[in-house]
């Protein structure tokens, strides 16, 4: 099991409710396929650096999750099928980053 | 004196080799490096550029005479002990693309090979999720 970071860009027209429903669906896909959510962050509605099929903006959502290989393929599939999500990026968080995140904590005595 | 001979020998291929490639903008911005690289320029084609300059550096034990001095450059990412470059930090990555959206070469970023790799990967990821442009704004406008 590895930690992955998923960034997805959803339709700009979606309202709060629809966006919440969408992220809920994504989380379901992950948990139903043996994955575990670490964190979900709404990055808000942002302007795209270039238009994607006439869209100039998009809702950015950032999900950190622990995934199995099979979970990934299922997640990717559902993201491609989703009409609300028009772009996504799934990357592995490197061991370097993980070590960095874990290592400094025990070293500092004030962290308790 | 040997000095004047030296200058003539290294400068002539510089004018031919660099000019034919039509990379005028680079030559303007980093004029000082042009001379150093030029001695290799006629033997190797454009992709040998980087290795050529490396080999050159090791071979030349003579102190450089005339012309602007080449300073030792250290990768800023190494100085800051950067372990990874995040594709989400668009404002940082923006410093390493030119106005047409292209990734700056190592001779401009001064990054070591490792960090240049991390940098270019991060930029490419950022482009995919539309945090950075693939092309410059003005380039697109002209296309319609």
C-alpha cells in the first residue's frame, strides 16, 4: 500500500452541493476498493492556465489516499467515466516525502 | 603572445557554429559562455553541447585570459537541500519557464541534473492540471 495524491478538476458550474456529492462519490470508490482516505482538500475554483474544451475555470480537489494497485485502476476508470471531472492527476508521493514528513517529528522535543 | 592566438582560435567557430543554429536569444543572454562552448561546437552538433562544455572545463587548466570570468555556479535547490519539487507550487515553477511557457535549460536555471529532472517533471505535471500553460499567452492569442 502506498500513499498517492490525486488532483482532480471538476466542472466549474457545479455548486457546493454537487461538488460535495462528487467528492463523496470519489471517496466511496476508494474505500470500496480497499483504499483508505488520508485527507481531502477543496482547493476552490481556479482559473485554468489554458482553456480545456471551452472551460476557463475549474474546481480543484486534492485527495491523499493509501491505495492498492487494483484500487488505482478502478479509481482511474471511474474518474475517466465521470462527466463532472474533466482532468485528473494521480501521482505517488515519494518515499522521500514520506520520510521527510515522518522524520522531523520525533527529533523535535517541543512537538509533544 | 599566446593570448592573442588563443582568442582568435576560439572565437571564430563561435560565430559560425552558434549563428547557424539561430539561437540568438540565448547568445544574447549568456554571451560569456558562448566562447567556452564554441571550441566543441564544430565537432559536435547541438545535442553535444552540454557534454562538450563539461569536458572542456576539465581539460582547461590554464587560467582563462580575457573575456568575462566564468563563476562557479551551485544548484540553488542543493543549497536549500530540496528533496522534492511540488507540482502544485505554480508560482515557484513559473520562475523556471520562459514567457512562451518553455522549461528553461539547465544553463539558465543553474540546477544540477537531479534537480533539473525534478523541476521539469513538476512543471509537466503542473501543465497537465492547467496550473501552468503549455504555451505562452500571446502565442495562443494569435492562433485564434
